[in-house]
C-alpha cells in the first residue's frame, strides 16, 4: 500500500517538475506562472514519496498519514473556498482515502 502511495506521489512530482504547464492545465488550473512554483510543488511530492519509503523501512506510516491528512483538509477547504480546478475535490478524496487506508492497515497489522 505504501509503495503504491509513494508511486502516486512520485508520478505527480515528476509531472509537475518535468511538465508543469501540461500538469497544471490537465488538472484544470490553466497556466501557472512562474513555473518555479509548480516545479517546487513537484519536488515536494518527490521528497514526500521518498519520505514515505524511508518511513516504511522503519516500520511506520506516520509521515504518510500526517501528510495525507493535512493535504485532504487543505484541498477540501480550498475546494469549498472556491478554488478552481476539477482535480481538487478528487485529490482531497484520494488523499483522505490513502491516509485512512494506510492508518487502518498499520493498526490492523500492529494488533497481530
């Protein structure tokens, strides 16, 4: 599960870093200027993906659950605040599901 979440974050990171204009347009935001900001968000996703894997090696999903919880709240607040972009509510729901799933799986395996 953590590997899939890390792969998703890495894919988003690569798209934003390597193809920022395409990625932001695809998500419904239109052009973003300066491109540095989209690329910075991409690098941040790559850092998080790496952190998820490092945390997993240590037997934890704390970073993943924390990051996904914060992201879900931020994205939901942004959506209800009127931010543009069709991807926002789907990203909020996806982040919430990823965080909840990782937390639930970690708790259920810790009980064994």
